[in-house]
């Protein structure tokens, strides 16, 4: 989702600010789309804005997410050891391990990072927003932290052309990313003659920052992704007593990496389904399966790598027209496939 900025394109240096949830969901910008963003910033001589509030939250939340993931490994370790017939070497990471990882990653990105301290003025103005109930606050939901992040964004906008990526809907008009920045925040930017453009995803920010000039082999990329994920999706369809029939719709975006010929890809692919048994045990209409993910694609070798899913969704309609959308639980997965293009 790309929104209108507060004023025409600025000649100022670019600075991208990401909220904590985006940074964690993209594994501290280690995923393909995260790495594409870093590559673009380097090419544009841009900066990565880091409010102190976000950095503090990042250190705490990475520990929470890391421990949750580590506990799944520990809970299944006994099964693995039993199947192997001997103990397997695994040491649960500590809080210090996760914190060290965050600090090391921030050090790796230090040339790009521009930190914004959280001071008294930021705290005072953020509190005023909370009391007034203005975005990113809304009725019965006080967001002091997000208000403080906005104050940091305003500070950065005095020097930079800011691109703000946030999953928090409180910053958007009517909490709807398709409507752009909340009206009162947009008016604030216009009054202060500052330029901030808001996005809810990294890939839409990248689309605004650059355009792919050479044509990309869209059908080849989609075909290779399909070959890589098809078996997994067949298993998911079978769980709901469906058969995966064919790929029906797709959309991809591609962004160049610093390495020549390497593209970061975000994709959305939809498949049609049919009942596994005839007659069907229940009336289900228009079944389909949609998947959203990201990967890397090498234009020369035609290799897909670092594939990962963000969403896998199965849907169908009942006879009454109700949409059934069972939630799929899946582990973040990766894969590599060489796809030979036929002449």
C-alpha cells in the first residue's frame, strides 16, 4: 500500500523508518525483501532511521519471539532424539544470546542507521497526543509508544525525506492502510512543511523508491515458485479434503539486489481446488488456496532460493454464502530450486 506523501517529491536524502513489528517479521532485514531494502538504501545513499523507542522494544521483543521459537524446538527434541536413537546436540539460546544477536545486527547496519534519542520533549508531546486521543491513538486504545515513534519520525523529517513503514493501523485514516496517513497527521506535516510517506509493507515502499527498468521473466519466476511449493500446498489442500487443481492467478513484485542479476521477489499466488471425494460430504463452493511469500531469483542461473511463506490461506463458500477460512499453521520454510526454461 503506497500512500500520498505530505508534499511533492523532496530533494532531501532518503530515510526509511520501520516499526518493531516490521523489523522482527523480516528477521532484522535478513529476509530477501529486507535485504533488497538495504541494497536500495545503499544505492540511494539513504539512511535507516532508528528511534530509541523502537530499538528498546526490539531488544525485548526479539527475546520473546526467540524464546517462543526455541521452545518449539525443545518440545520436539525428545521425539527427534528417540527417532535418532541417541541424544542430539542442542543448547537452548539464552536471553543474552538473542540480545547479542540484535546488537551485532545493528552494528552491521551502523553505517546506514541514524538513531533518534527519546528525550523529554518527545515524551511530553507524545503524552499530549495520548490525552487528546489523536492518531496513532484512538478510542479506548492509548498508544504512548507509537506517539513517541511519530515524534521521532517528525524529527527525522526535518532533515530527511522520510518513508515510514508500519504495521500499526493507528497511523492510517480510519485505521485503513488503503486510505493513507491519518488526516490530522497529514495536516500536521503540511503545517510544518515536512515530507513523510507511509506504507504498511516494505515491498510497497520499495516500489515507491525505485522502478525495475529491465523486463523480468514473470512467467518463469512464477513457474519455478509453483514447482517449489506445489507439493506442500497439495498436502494442505488434502487436509481439508480438497485436491489442488491449477494455478489461477498471481502477482509478483521484483527488486534488484546489490549483487548483479539477483532479484528479491514478493509474490501472491492463488490456486483452484476441487473436492477430493464425489459426491462431496458437504456442499462447498468456489474453493481456492492462496499463498503469499518472498524469495530470491537469479536471472542468470534461473535459481529460486530463500523462499519463505508469510500467508497460506484456504477458502470456500457454504451453501448459505458464508466464507469459510480455516487458519493454517505452518513453519517458516526455505527452499532452493533450479528451474530450466524450455525454448
